[in-house]
């Protein structure tokens, strides 16, 4: 049976700015319902991380679409949203984020996919507060506990067969296609470290 890959975008608002966290999920059986995935994400994933996000950060909507085996139009899911952060300490500037490296398993090549190994993925969480900041050291145990709970929730969101993955749209000639061409399951996550929303440097999981 053909696998199904869904792109899900967690749309957030912070001080009037839009913050986007983009994830991909694969259902190897091909029968998963994206609406169930969205419902599970709202019920299990967002509540796991909101405790270390300040109340200026609001999860406002999910944008989702199938990206394999076909590329569908984007739809919006808002049931149970918005959900706001609950860390009442003084917020940091909007660029500060918690950064987490996501660890990848073996690459699965779909029809026409690039055969090289997918190597890197990560996520940054906006909505930090000053009580979590201490120079270049890692965030305190409360943040690490929340991030670990978030990873447990998002790796296998719940009642459907979707699993968190990193997806590539490059075909065998390394040309981007409308549909996902290969993916790798995400098998683990590093401790959180401090980074920024607007940087591309590899900082995830480091202490300085």
C-alpha cells in the first residue's frame, strides 16, 4: 500500500509576528486521516510545550496538506485553538528561541527520490522567558522536561498511524518536485539549547 505524507504547519503569533513550525508526518499504511492528525496535535503536542512559552505566544491555527503520493491544496484547522503559553515570567525578545536537533533514522526513497541520506533536521520554539536564560548554559530542567514530553507527543501523535519524519522534495536529479520524494523517520531529539528564530547556523543541542 502507498504511504501517505502530510505537511503540518503550527501557526503561532508572538508580539504581532507570525511564527511557523513546519513538520512532516508519514503514514506507511496510507490510510491515515489528516484531520485526526490535526486533532491529536492540538490535544497532545501543543499542551506539552506551552508551559515553557510565555502568554504572548499563541498557537492560532494549523495549516495542513497531503504532499505524497499527491500534492494537495493547503487547508486550515482551528478546532481547539488558540492555545497560549503559560510561563508567566518576563518574556525575552521575539527572536530568542529554544533550539532542538532532531535525530534521523534511515532514509526511505519514494518514487524517483534522491538516494542520498537525509542528514539534518531541527526545530526552534518561540516564546522564551528570562527566567530560563543563564548565559550560554542549557535551559533548566523544566524546559528540558517539557521538550522531552513534546518529543514523545509529536513523534507518534496518538490515535492515527502518522509518525514524525523529515521529508525531502528532491528527486534523483536533485530537482525539487511538488510531492515528497524521500523521508526519514525522526528517532530522537537533543536537549534544548538557546538560539534565535532568524539564524541558520547549526546551534541545536550545543551549550555555547
